[in-house]
């Protein structure tokens, strides 16, 4: 089980990097959706025997994170007519460096944490912390609302990854509930993005601090 | 018997290498809907260049000829360190991976040195660009090598490349592919077809060479491409435990896939602006670094 899970987490860490380094919104959305799909498949790989409930939730996760949410985001991008991040607060190279530093710190930190012996060899904890940090960097460092949403999704992927440690004791209902919240959240943000675009003629969140009549 | 085997390996590398640029050009032509040059075009070019005479600048020292020759020999020596699946390498000893990295660096140094011999400012600019990109791509290559070394606990290329790279294999593959594109001056970094003065890198560097030295440089470049394609294939695929026939099939298939991949990248991507190239190289370096972290952490189990 561990090698294939580690492979997927490695893929997710690489996608964090791509999302941080890319200025084009479609590329960032694609990276986030592939990451969501990779992480969605993980419960199936982690279970030793087949469980229809786990499989159902995993497939549902893949569908929502891989197809529904990216579709909503792409539609918002098209409606708002934005293609790329122009001038982020934190430049692309510095944010790449921050993400890399965060990942190194996450690996170092997870060695110091008192983990269960069965989790010691897996990348779950460093991958989760690295994704959370990447999400924070994107949330803080980007100016366009849609990039910030992508940062939020990466952050959520990190938390989801952390939750997989407790997969045996958390009811999957909680997971399903989070997924529903996420979808509704993205749905609402899609509408808000459209409103911001109409009111301010731009998706730059810096302009939201300016009061207007 | 051993001498015969080494000769066979040398001939294999020398003869097969010019095939790869031909395949790349064929893929590019096919994507663009053209018929394209024949796959063997580079062989014809090399034969034609070999028959021509050399134009030497009056300023140039013998280094102008010696540089490409030394670079060619260095790349050829590096190819002999790389194992061919279960057949092993012609030459293998503990720590040969360091020699491998240094031979590639020596090849680059000698090409740049020969280019600077004529004293042309334009060629100097090309060399400066090539060498400054190499700083980052070499760091990525060394990190990739370190990843393989940490994963297998060995510093010999034969044992390092026998298993796949474990959990970080996706990261390492992506990072090494970026390094391959940068080291061989392929599209997002440099355009091998362009002769537009302001954007040339590798082509600007070898502009003053002609005749046999140019043929040697071109052949060396194609060998380097084959070398990196094989390194990438062996790092990603676990060829060590396979039988001889299966391993040969996997290697040929892998190298062909990498070559076609390079052709597709060249067809779909435009060249990046100069200021964005370091960022792409940094991404490649970080991918290799993450693979190293994964190998380090995953190996602790």
C-alpha cells in the first residue's frame, strides 16, 4: 500500500510546485484538479480490502474535485475574462522558493513528530503540511480572486490528506459533508467573482479595499 | 572478448545517436502536417560536413579544433559509464557517477572555450547564455543523481539505475525531462532551428565552427541527447530485474517515447522569454529536490 500512496503524494507535491510557479489560471486550475483526483483515489489504495462505501466516497471525491469544481472555476474564469495572474504580491520565483522551503520544513518537522509506527514511512504527514503551506502562500501571495480560490483548494487538499491518517476512525459522512461544503463554497465564489468583475471591472482583490459610491 | 564488447558498445552509441534528432524533426513535421526531412538527415549532414574544409580565424589557437574534439571524447566516455539495462556498463567503479557529471561539465567547458577562441562578441554572448543556464540545470542534474543515490544507497551508476526511483519517480521524471530539454538546448529554453540573432543560445555558440569540427559538435550533441534520454528512461523504469530482451525492449521503447515527447513539446510550446527561463529551470531543480526529499523520507521506512 505505502509505495503507491507515496507515489501519489509525490505527484501532489510536484503539482503544488506547478501551481505556485504558473501564472496562467487554466494551468493552475488543471494542477489543482489533477491533485484533487490523485488524492481522491488514495482511500481506495489505503484500504486493504474492498469496501463499497469507501470506494463510493472516493469516486465521488474524484468527480467533484476533478471535474465539477474545475468546471465551475473555468466558467468563472471565462465569464470574468481573465487568463493570467499579472502582478502577484509575492512574485513567482519567491513563492516557488517559499513553497520549496515549506516542503523541506514539512519533511524535517514530520521526522520530529511522534507518529504512529505505521505512518512513519509514509509521506502523508509531510505531504499534508507541505500542501497546507503551499495553499497559504497562494492565498496570501496572489492578487486575483480565482488564484486565491485555487490556493484555498490546495489548502483543503492538505487538510484532507491529514484526515486520511484517521481514515479508520472518522466516519466517511464527515468527508462527504466537507466535500459538499467545498462544492457549495466554490459555487458561491463563482457567483462572487462575477459580481466583483461587474462592480470593479477587474478581479484584483486589492481594489476591494477602495470604497465607492 | 572484452575489447570486442567495448568496441560494439562504442559503435552502437556512435551509430544510433544521430537518429534521435531525425525522429524529433519527423514528429514535429508530422504534427505540423508536413512531410519533413528524412529521419537519417543528420547522417547526411555529418557526411557532408566531414568532407568540407575548415575555415579558421587567424586569431584562433589550436584550441579551436581541440575543444570540440575533447568535448566529443568526454561525452563518449560519459556514455560508456551509463549502463545499458542488465548488460551493465563498459566501465563501472564506485563513484563513477561523479565522473559522469564532471565529464558532461568538461564537454560543455570545452565547447564554450573553443567558441571563445575566435574572439567574436556574438559567439561570446551565446557561450555566456549557455553557461549561465548550465549553472541551474547542472544543479538539477546533481540533485537528481543524489536522489537516485539516496534511494539505492549506492554511488555506482549500474546499481543506482537498476531499480526505479521509488515514490519520487514522477517528480524525478519530470525534473530530469526539464534538465534534458535545457541541457540539449531544446525548445522552451532554446530553439535549435532558429537563426535569429537575438534569441540563439547554442547555435550562436557554435556559429564560427565549420567542416569536421562542426560535424563533431553536432554528433556530440546528438550523443548527449541519447545519453539524457537513456538516463531518464533508466531512472524511471525498473530495468534491472528484467530479462535481456525485455530490458532492451523497455530501453528502446523508453528512449523513443522520450524522443517523441521532446518532438511534441517542441510542436506545442513556444520558446520562453529569456527572463522566464531561469524560473522554469528553478522549477526543474525543485522537482528534483522534492524527489530527493521523497526518497530520503520514504527510504526511512
